[in-house]
C-alpha cells in the first residue's frame, strides 16, 4: 500500500517546463483539469452544499466541454461533483477523454460504485477516489444523511479492488476531519488498507468564496475546544505512518484553529498547483482558485489558460505574497512548501 501518489508532482514538474506567465498567443496549457460535471447528489451531507443545486448538466454542453478538454494538451482529468455517477452521459465523457490519451480520475461518494464498476474497468479509468468519513458505519451514514452509505461505498471499493488488473484503477480513500467524526478516525488507514492504495484525511472547509467548500450544518465545524483532540489525532497518524509525517498533516491544526498564520504558508504550498491545474464547473466556467478566468463553452483551454484574467490573478498573488482565502486539500496543495517557495522567489526576482 502506498499512502501518497507522485502523479500530481510529476505533472507539475512537466508543466513548469513551460513559462507560467505566457505571452499573448502562447500555447501553455494546464497539466491537470479538475472538472465538476454537476452538483446533483443522492446524499445530503452535513458538511457540503453542492447538493443544494439539483439541476442536471445539459448533455450537449457536457460533451462540448469534454471535447475542448480532450483536444487540449492536459495530461490528467479529474471528474468530480456532486456525484458524477449520476451524470447520464458520463460513460461517453470518459470514453472520449480516454481516446484522447488522458489519465482519467473519478471522485465519488461510492454508493453507486458497485453497479458501475464493470463499465469503469472496461473504459480504463485510471483512478477512483471514494469518500469515507469514519471507520464506523453509523457515523459515516449520519454525516452523509443516508443509511447504508458506508456499506455501499465499501462494496464498490471491494468490487473494483477484486476485479482490477494490476493496480488500475488506483483506489483512493479520502475523509474529512470534522466535529461529527473526530473520535471515530483513529485507525483510519488500517481500516481501509485492504481495499485502497492511497488513504488520507483532510480538514473541513467553510469558504464563502468557493461553494464546494460551504457546509450545510455549522455544527459540523470544529471550534477551539477541539484543538487538543485534533492535534492528538494528527500526532497519532504521523507517528504511526511516516508517509504522513509531512507539512500537509502537521499544518492541519494550524489551518483549522489559527488560519491567520496560514496566508503565506498556504500560498507556498498551493502555488505550484495553480501553475498546473485548471478548475472547470458544470456551466463551463473556469477558475484559478477564487478567480473566474474564462468559459469552455465559448473558449478553448489554451485561451483560458493564457487569459489576462489568469495572468492578473497570478501577478496579484506574487505582489501580495499571501493567500486571503487559504484552503488545505490534497488536490490543491503540495505536502511541502519548498517547490512553491522556490518558484515564488524565482518569479519575484525576474523569472517571469
């Protein structure tokens, strides 16, 4: 079992061979596209608001976006939601992306995974990430507000794990640290190591600037009285699993309870990701962190990536030297600040 994948770092190094601040007409493109196919979901999770938007994406618009991504030079596409397994033409999207040679990763709550496992394997999906928020089924089901959510996700993971050839798809389990599950996460890695290659936790977010990180129930948020228990949990994980003893995990308590200390550090951890990953919403809108920079329904990926809006946003970050809206997710920050620290220093000294 491996607890961390070098995939994102490899793609980042590859993408940074190109200038992160292309001149007009330059053809620099992202290495990774993170695409929210739609916000529909069968769950009503207490720590998420994406399910409040129940409108399905238009199939024609979804395929248009898929074609734009397929013809781009990005290497990896992460399909997310909501619940992407509810998207009617998901299989068409995956087939198109795979035919274009993309590494396709799917994020899911796992409840419908068992019935889709055979087709996902046939399509050649490269990675599947399943959300599990406790080692105790009752706690996970209460967070997801759906009885049987835990058992359904575990069945889907087992089906993929037993039927896959070699290590494809790579199976990932992720959980969110919140008040509801703080006492039921000890032993998290051991609980799922028989069905997953990569296992990890990340802190709850409540962020007005990014709707995917807005909680439904404020009672799920951690408060200062929880700091000692969070530090105990993180300390236990990093001692037991040396692979987790890195800047990401060590700074979880700081992110949760001392966010004012994170503005500079978060930028150092996330800046390399900003230089390689493009976020796309179901309506085609494209984002670099909290800045909307274009739309794939009217533009191509190279045009969005080389836009003045994106250039301006990155320049603002460089000049300010801090992130006003820090996040702390496996998909948005590196575990070490050093790549970002070196990039920021190089760009500030005239590397642009």
